[in-house]
């Protein structure tokens, strides 16, 4: 005989637990120091989801085969898809209006598009975007990684839970399958943690998170087999239940406070999982104590009912505030939180509830599934359209004037329609390498010499200048670049970088194998510390003090000797070495501070201008070192962009109303065009 099914009943304390989880996540994302382990609120959600989805399925009349699967997926679609699609599309629209393309946002569009299909967690894992890094804090779709984990779990869940609905011994098989899958997931998480360097993968992927959702399912199954959902079951003795509840709350609080980046989902994910299991088990059917009453109170239940929409909306609101007015002050932080609750209530009231419990929509489960898939595909398509139309609809001057801000040289083809640059790749271990040369151009092939360009991201940012030079002068450009890896960078004193050292050796070996007399080797790079990163500011006085420290002086001297030794064979062969003198560094990133809606952002507080005297003081130590290198190498020289970029006593971020820089130190597309004439003159 088939077991009787638990009667459908509302359990307030589960909504209270949801409220604890979502409030912990919101508090952590608002200011991590307020609740350092608050990100593990997601782990609490996972356990609750496994428990609740099991109860939800088990309380329905049994349906076998495809009918059972379709009913499950239709219910999940009605629960998840409407609010998700609305949130993603509005986020995509606001992102197109306010967030320009940059290093901080380069993976956002892909993450958002995959979020429609529950795959954003794999995007974040594959791109190496650590959940705790600044880049994820500026991606408005980062939070969808956990929804991706749940959605992928739901694809597998009915296959593992199917036997349970048949009752009898089939329930033991179902429990065994879920236990086996959960143990395998936990073992995989332990393996990744043990390997080291796999923290990003371990955090995001479903295979390391399955055990947390599986724990909730197993708890429901074990409690059902033990008769804990039987209304006639005697309540546990208060003498031991109360201490266990206190222990569970203590463990939960410890996990939410003490969890550390890089230690999730194991071992720091264990505490929220264990505490949530204890609370669900101890309170089920017996919520009359102080813990149950607190979790089941009206405010906690209200927040718990909104928890899905709160989770959906809090992150894009916080990220959009970071991109615009900032999130650091009490006023902006409080406004952002208020907006989150307003949007969450609107989503819950007008999107979640009508489609989840209303009578509208298809009448069959199969049609609900088809409609859900169609809506997701349509939503992803609309998001792609918004991305492509960003230039035309954006409020950002960066997005509206891409040819001036980005050094991509996309306007070159229109300017010179009868000539194009052919690009191909050069195999060099450890970094990027490109070959640029003229193709199908009128007026001959031009110079036969090769311009080698090698350095860090500042070498790559000369992309437009180099392409224009190829069009105008002919010849070839071999461009080598890897972020943070400048040759003779004069900043090795800040700390060793074995990967950069290996890449530099590979680049020099390739150049030595191909360079000939008359060729030019141009070595650009960021040779002084930044005053502003794209997401933070640095103390100018401390930067200057560090530059003059004994360690810095000794480090630059060592780099001078090493550079002379490395470059002498090329110089003696007749290759002309051109070292780039340090360009100005700005006290804030222009692309983040050039619009009315972001000019008051805390990242812009230092302004965009810097005196030339300050720049000279910052760059003199590195410039003196570069002059020593040039003096020791036959035919070598130092090319100085400063007089062109900063002709007056104050260095400006723009000229003639157009940007010279993109961020605090990288050139813009217009900056490339301004420097092209003086660079061509120097290398002739």
C-alpha cells in the first residue's frame, strides 16, 4: 500500500529562514565588513530549496512518466521565469543606458544572456571572475550564478526523486540515489579545494553545490520515513530541543560572520548547511517555541515571501548605484535598499503572484513548458538587441562616442576605404601577440622595416596608433602584450611576478629570432604607480613615498642592469630601441566621471586634473632609469609623450572636448590619434 502523503500546509518559519538568508546576503553586498560571511546566506537558500521542492512535489498526486516531469518543470517555470525575465530585461535596459563597456564590465553582457538559461554560473567560472573580486561587484548579473545552480539542480531533481513518488521500497532507492549524488558532489568540492587554485571553479559550479541542495532533499526524505510530518506524532522533549535550537542558531550566526572568501562551499559552507538542517528538522511541526515564533513573526514572514524578488533585485540595484552615484554614503546606501524593497514588492505583487497562483496562462503543463522556453529565448534575444543598440540609446558619453573613447580603430575603415589592415596571430607562450600589416592598399607597400611593440596593457592600448601607422607608412607591426608585463617596467620592486618574467623571456626570444638591422623595438608601459584604478583610489602621498623608498631605488637599479643586458644584443645588431617615457597618471578614471549622473561618484572625488609638476615628480625616478638604459645602448632613445598630452601647467583628461585617456592611465582612441604624428616623427 502506498504511504499517505503529508497534507499541504503553510510553514511560517521557513519563510523566516528565507528572510534571514536574503537579509544576510543583502547586508554583505551592501558592505561586506558588516557581515563578513553573509554571502553564505545563499547556502541557506540551497538547503531550503531542496527541502521545500521535495515537500512540494510529494504533496501532489503522483504522476508517472512524462506527465510527472512536465508538471514539475511547469511549476518551476511559473515560480522562477516571470520575475527572472522581467528583472533581467530591466537590468539590461538600465545597463545599456548607464554602464559603458570596460574592463570592469566586459563579461556582463555574456553573463546576462546566459542567465536567461540558467548558465551564468559556468560563464563566471570559465572567465575566472572571482566572486570576491571588484569585477564581479560591477557586473549586474553576478548574483544569477546561484539561480543557475538551482535551475540545473531542478533539471536533475525529478529524475532522482521519481522513484520516491511510487512509495514502498522505491523510496529507499530514491534516497540512496540522492545520497550518492550528494556525497559525490561533496567529494568533488573537497577535491577542488585540495588541489589549490580552483577556488573560483569550486564556488560557482553546480557539481560542487549539489550536496547543499541534496542535503535539504535528504532531510525531507528522512523525516518523512521517520513520520515527522504526521500530525499525530508526539513533539520532541523540550529539555533537549531548546539546547539544540540554540546550538543551531549559534552555528548559523558563526557561519554568517566567519565564512571566508576562497573557502566556499567547503569548509565554510558546512556551517550554514548544518544549522539550516537542524532548524528545519527541529521546528517542523513544533514551531511553538521562541525560535519558531521569532522566525514566524509577521515582519520575517513578509521578508521571506519577498525573498526571491529581493534576491533578484538587490544586486542589479547595488551595481547600478556603484556605476552612477555610488553606494558608500548613508544616503545612497539607504536609498538603494529602499528601492530594492519597492521593486521586490512590485515584482512579487504584479509578476510572481499572478502567474504563480492565477488562472491565466496555458491550461496544460506541456504548454507552460513551451511558453517558458519561448519567453526565455525571446528575453535573451531582446537583451542582445539592447546591447547592440547601446550606442544609440545610452546616456553615457563613452557609449555614445566610442570612436573617441576606445582605441579599437573602428573608424579607420570609413576614413580610409581604399586601404585595410590585415591582422594575424603570432604564437607566443604566456600572452598576446599580433601581426599587423597593410593589405589591399593603394600606393604601394610602404616601408619594409618591422616595428616591434612589446609591453603591458599600455602596449595593447596603442592599437589604434599602430594601425594608423601601418596604413600611412606601410611595413609590419608585431605587437606583444600581456597585462602588467612591461619590459623595463621600473616597478618590479613592488613584488615578483614569475609569469611576467617568463613571458618577457619568450617575447625577447621571438624578437631576437626575427628582428633585423633597421627594425624598431618600441617598449611602452606603465612605469609609475597608478593614482586611480577603475574601481578604487590610491593615496597620492603614499604613492610618492613608495617611489622614493630604498626598496624602489634598489629595484629600479636592478631593472636598469637587467634591461641593458637583455636589450644589448638587439641594439648591437642595429635594432633601434625606443623606450616610452612615463605618461601622466590621473587621479580618477575619466570614463567613470564624465557624465552628470556619475560625476559625484566617490571614485571621482579627486577630480580628473593633475598638475604637471606633480606628474614630473612621480615620473622622474623612472625617467632617469630609462635614460640610463638608452645611454648604454647604441641607437636607443626615449620617446616622451608628456609634452603632447600635457602642454600646460595642468594635465587635462581631454583636449578640444575629446578624451585623451580612457581610465586613469590608459590612452583613449582620440589620445592615440593625438600622439600618432609625434610618434611617427620619432621612429623615422
